[in-house]
C-alpha cells in the first residue's frame, strides 16, 4: 500500500455516554464516555493498522472541539473539520454487554455536524492523496446538507477513479419515519464495495427477502438470500464489485456470528463464531468494514479478507467502547 494514498471517511463525530444498565452511575456520579461515530470508528481502526486516514467532519469551535482534534491527530488521523458555534452530538447506550437493555437515546439534533454546510474545504483539498472514500448510510440521514455532500463526494470520487464503500447502517430513529430508499438509491451508482445485511438491503434498496427464514443462525436460506440479494444488487448497480453481509444472532446473552462476501459471482462464507456473552454491542460492524477496506487495499485473497473481517468484528464484541484497541492486530489474528 502506497503511504501517500489515503482513505477518506466522511461522517459525524459523537460522544457516547455509557451508563451502566443498573443505574449505579447516578449514585457514583461517574459516567464512561467514548468517542464514536460510524465513520470515525472505521477511520480509527484503519489508522491503528497503519493506514493513512483522513476524516471529513465538523467540530465545535471550543475546547471540546480542540481536544477531539488533538485526540484524532494522536491516533494518526488527519482531520478536516468545519468549525462553528454548535455542540458535538451525543448518544446514550449502556456498555456493559446487557443484550436485554439495548435502546439507544440520541441527542444529536442540532449539532455542529447537522448544522454544517461542509463548504470550508475544496474538493481538491478533500481528495488530495485519497484512494478510497468511505461513508455509512447514517450520514445522509442527519441533514439535507449531509445527504447532498455524500452524493457530491461519491460522484467526485467516481470521476477520480477512487474506490467508494458504503455501509448500509439502518437507524430508524434517525430517519424519523421518512422513507430512506430514494436517497440511498441515488448514492448506489457510485458504490464499489457494499456492506450490510439482507434486511438493510431490503430496507434501503427495496430488494426483498424472498426466502422464508426461521430466525436461526444455521438457516441455510440465509445464504441463499444473501446470494440472491447480492446478485440483484450487481444487476442494478454494475459498479458494485463486492457485497458483504454480516449476521449476528442473539438469544439472551448468547451470540452467534458469521458473514458472507459476494464477489466474482460467488458467495463466500466465513467461519462461524459463538459466545455465551459479549462485552460490547457498539462498533462491531465498523470494525468489519475497516478490515474489509484494509484487506482489499492489500489485495489479499477474497476468502482471507472475509475471514479477517469476521474475526475482527467478533473480537470487537469483547472490547469496551466504540473503537477497537491494540488487542486487535489484523496482521496477527
């Protein structure tokens, strides 16, 4: 990988407040805080694995913004941040592995990101030395300006022969009853690498789940549906080269996890992982996406790319916070 070729991520930086699910944080007057946001989580993992990374975002013009900017630079992430007088977005979600207490409370409207017009940096500045652009479908849900910026960046990337990846993250609370499919479909002609699952494909792209599924992780129809959905995606959007699906099934505290990768008209299936309990729900998919980008840029074999991404994503379930840490070295899995 050429050191000067950077991976550009565009998305909102968030503060993740993580109260324990028993409510002890109130009496102890102590609350864990993590830096998060889907694209930031991807950028953080890629930077940890020594990839040159650039994040386009927005930050408040105060000490909070300055400290976040320093944190990113310390991680090796180049930050292009429009600054204004707003505040950083936040969300509340327990981080103690309690699968029964999974509701997310967002407090991100308004925020510096949702109020930004993203015009502080020229396209030449944004795309300087860039070889890959990554966005998730969370970002276009945040504001019309953010949605239009996603489209502008993806079009520009395609015109510059820069790879584009899109993570089909569906967050119902962010779309607030709006139908997201038209907006996401407008982005799809520029996508090369797609990640999601068969249900998010149905939600965003109107490609239905046609096989009858029994809700179990070992249902063979999951693989048939993954292949059918991926084939249909490529028929409609021929620029898409790779389609990854992650499958995480939970029952109480137990989790079963595996993934698929469709490329070259073949469906590859990963090893399956299981645990009686996990430690963290946030960031597993972002870790998978980072590993997918990393392996693709290293031109690893497709099965290795899939296996590495799946193993990284599963291991993230046992690491507190939104991002991976140095316990996950993709070169030494």
